[in-house]
C-alpha cells in the first residue's frame, strides 16, 4: 500500500437491542409457559390488597347474576342488600382490635351487586372478586375500588372466597352458585379448614325444591350429621343471627387471617 493512500476505517459493529426481561415480555407472560406466573399473580395481588386494607376475614355472599330488583326474584336482591348492610353495621360496631367481617361477593351484577351495595350504603368496605367471562359477568360499581379484583382463573377466585371466609350466605342461583356452595360444603365436610364456616341457605323454599339433600342421606352418600353443615334463613335478621352464632371467636390474629388447610401428616 502506498504511504499516501488513505486507510479505510474499521466497520462499526451493528447495534443490538437488549431483549426484554422475561417478566416484561408479553409474549412469554401471556403464553403457555408463563401460566404459572399468571396463576401466582392472582394469588399475590389480592393478598397485597387485603393486607393494605386491613381485611382479616369475610362474610361471603353467593347468588345469581340474573336476579334484578324488578324481576320475579327481586325480593332476594333486596334481602341480600339488607343483610349486607346489617353485617357491615354489626362488624363496624365491634370493639376495636376485633375482626371486621367484610362483605365479599363475586363482584358482578344481581345478588353480587346487592351485597356490595348494602355494605357500601352502611359505610363499610366490600370486596368484589370478579371473573372475566364473555357474558353476564361485569364488575358492579359498589365494591370498594381497591378491593374490586378481576380473575381469569376460576380456581384462584374460589381459593380467595374460601381463604378469608368466616361465614357464607348462598342466595338463589345457578351453576356458579351451586359450584361455590358445594366447594365450601366439601371443605367443611372433609374438615380441610381449621375453623368452622357457617353456611346459610337463604330462601328455604327455593333451596328445598332445587336440592334434595336428604335424598343423599337416604342413599348413603353423605352422613346424617352432614345435614348440620348448613342452615336455612328467610329473613335478613334471621340470617345475621345464624352468622353471629356460627362464627367461632379466635382472637385478632395476623392480617389477613387465612383459613389454613389442615394437614394430618407430619412434614418430612
């Protein structure tokens, strides 16, 4: 090369952008391999919200999304609204440091809306555990803002119904209500929770027509004593009394006070 010939500068290496962190990569988080992260998020976000709000335990309301105040079953909407107001006023009147029995619903319309509405009208917190569905289910405006949660997974939503429950009231409903009702009854029957959860079936005539539970006893598929796992009520004041009588006092405990599953085997 001639001394006077100009030299060619070396080529610059091509710039390479950094790949996204795994937990910030939507393609990964929303894909099949990110499912475990999504499930865990539906456990941890409610836990954070409940601790933040000081929620220790709940009274859970189940019932149909299709029941509206002006419909043929509108009396149940009004009863759920009144009972939620009674529960909230009772819980707010307890001595400082005691548990607050926060009304919790499925977060949608119908009986769920009535429960959140009654608690809101009593000036209390209320929880709405909504589920993403293509129809019927949409968040109602009465649940406390930070305690209105959206779920993708039914089983995580059901876990949070049971996790903090100190009592449950089932109003008339369909498949979803029956599913949630029998989830709690099964946990109670098998003693998988470390505390008693009183279950109230509101509307005796409806439930006795829909569920012939005594037939299960006659056929030997449940024990006669399993009939004591639930009680009937037809008036909000009666339901409140059954809730108060059925809840076991257990001190203040940590927040939130999780209803832990019993493990009969020693860990190895």
